[in-house]
């Protein structure tokens, strides 16, 4: 009996087990993508975003404070309303948590009249970068829609520490 089990288990691939485990988590399938060229399924988290598409807080602050309004990027907060109401990047627009389908619909509506080559900066800041559930799905959706200049604000810890606490352009309320 033991021998038969060992023979069967040697044919099981770890990627298949990982996929099965991921699909067993409620809602995880909608937050996962296949890595190009590998077929591996990975969660749609901030860590899946190429580093070349990150923008550092000081660089975004510079863009916002040294350019005329018409030349500033479109900045979209893809996190939770309570956070936006407490404090947000000055001039940003709230579009809802993009880990949820309603947030993706609000994101699509917010960019419906934006040129595909306009710089768009997404941010959340609800938690450390490695655990953010919102920027990955938003980034992916904008890329799927054909937007070519999408950046994600790199907030290593959270919005309060990495933006507000450093004195960058912040607004409060709605």
C-alpha cells in the first residue's frame, strides 16, 4: 500500500498543488494571474508589479508640486474610502478598493476619458507593499485596457508613514 501511494505522489506536480490550494481560497482565483512564460499562477499583489513601473514617493511629490496642473499625472487611490477621507495624495481621485469587482468598475469609469498614453499613478497604502491587495488588480486592469504609462506609488510601509509623515502634498476629507 505504501509503495502504491509513493508511486502516485511522485506524479503530482507542485504547481498543480499550488493552483488547487489557491483555487480553494474564496475569491483567490479572481486575484491571481499566470506568470508569462512560466504558467505559474501567482496572487495579484503589489509584488507582481515590475519594479520599472513603481514610482517612489519623492518622485511623485516632485511631479505634483513642480508641474502645472495640465502636466500632472492622473493619480488614483485604489484603496479604502476611510483612508482616502483621512488623508490622500493632493489632487488624487478615489476609485475604490480594486481587490473587489466594484472597485475595478469604478476604476474603468474613472479612466474612460483618459488618453491611453497619459501617465496614471495608482496607490493604496493600506498596509505594507508586500501585502497590498488593491494595486495589483488595478495595475493589471489598466494594462489590459491598453494604458501604456501606468505607475504604482511604492509605499513600503503604508500611506501614513511613507507619504503623510514625510510632509508630501496631502489633502484631507473627500
